C-alpha cells in the first residue's frame, strides 16, 4: 500500500528539520508547507530554475525522475542541483533516520522506498 501525500509532507518536514542548514534560508523555503496535494503534484519549485525554466515538482511522464525526489537522493542528479538538504545529513547516508511527529522512526532507505512507491502509484491522497 503506497503512502499518502500527508506522509510525503511529514517526511519532507522531518528531513528539513534534521538538516544542518535551515530550509528557510533556501530560495525555495519550505515550499511544500501550505500546498494542497493538487498544488504539489501540478506545481513548480518556487524561485529555483533549470536552464532558466521553472522546475516541476513532479515529472508526470516519468515520476521516478521527479525533481523533489532526485535532489533528496543524489548530488547533481537533477539539473546539477546540490543534494538536499544542503549540507546534509542526507537520506542516502548510512544509518540515516528521522523521527516523525507521531514518534515513529523511518530510515533513509524506507523514505526512498516509500516516496518512489507514492510516485509510481499515482500520488495517492
């Protein structure tokens, strides 16, 4: 069963909270904070561009290549953008884990697996 949109947002918040550098200092801030699922799925990353063009949050033709996911997984994996959160720690680090607001702990690998599952299953509400 794929995770829901609210779980994706909980992951993004926890990843940002754990980051060395504050997301609020990034040009995109916590852009996901007040977006509905529809806005997230069909929106663009604010104040960040690739070769002068807006960056869709979700790649509808190849969801596994969605920008928000690629920048969490690897450095320069999307339009030469740094891995997020800038400065780490990263979901790809050995032993990486986050604690969600509900107290549950999720490993970096589980985050990757859950997000790809969400992307490949049509972005469930």
